[in-house]
C-alpha cells in the first residue's frame, strides 16, 4: 500500500513537472518577413502591403500564419474556425519601426499598446489597430493622429470584426 502511494505521488510530481515545463516554454520568435509570406485572409504577398503587419504562431506548426494588417492578426484570435493553440502573435512595433511603410521590428501582441480609431488606416484602407511596445510612443501617436490607447484585451471585438456598436464587447472573453 505504501509503495503504491509513493509511486502515485512520484508519478503525480513527474506529470506536474512536465506540465510546468510546457507552460514555461518561451514563445517562438518572430519570423523574418520575406517575399514568400502570403496573407492568411487576403492571399496576397504581405511584403507588398504597407503599414503594420502581423504573424501568428500556432503550436505544432513550424511556420507562422501571416497577416497584411494587425487587425487581421487580431481577428485570427477571435474567430472560432481558427486554431486555438496560439503560441505567439507578433505584430509590427511602430514605436521602434523606422519606416511606416516597411516596419521590420516586432512586439508580442499581448504585450503591446494599441492605438485604435486613429486617422491612419491599414494598407487596404480599413481601420487599423496600431501596435507599440512603448506606451508613451502610443500616446504621442494618438495625440498626433487621434484615437485612443488600449491594451490587447481592451480592443473591442466589434472594432476588429465589425458589427453593432451597442453590442461591443472586448475580445478577451472570446480569445483562444
């Protein structure tokens, strides 16, 4: 009886340690944007688009899903038909980007500060959620271009997916 109890405790400890190891794994780093990157929703070459872009890494898949806008990358986290096991969501870091048209610096979306409702649009003219690693840079941008600064979890679902303003809800409750 004592042997079984000790074996069960040992097995429980090993399994718990495995679970902690999985959770502690760092997210995959951002991939370099190349001419081979094709937008998940638009089917176009992402590098040909201007402004902020995104990439999402899904557990078990060795290449990111690419997006020609940050808004599309965030929509990917909200739509029930998309994969659940999102390991990382990298978006252009406009606080560090030297060029609006061709940003090549990334910030993990869940750590970013976003300017929404500004006068700057995504490359195809739709509303954009503009990401910044630095909250001061986000505030400065909002002062120059309008809009407001929000965290990833505060971005209204209807801002990303459209819909009735009266039924606005943050996507934090619907995120995978």
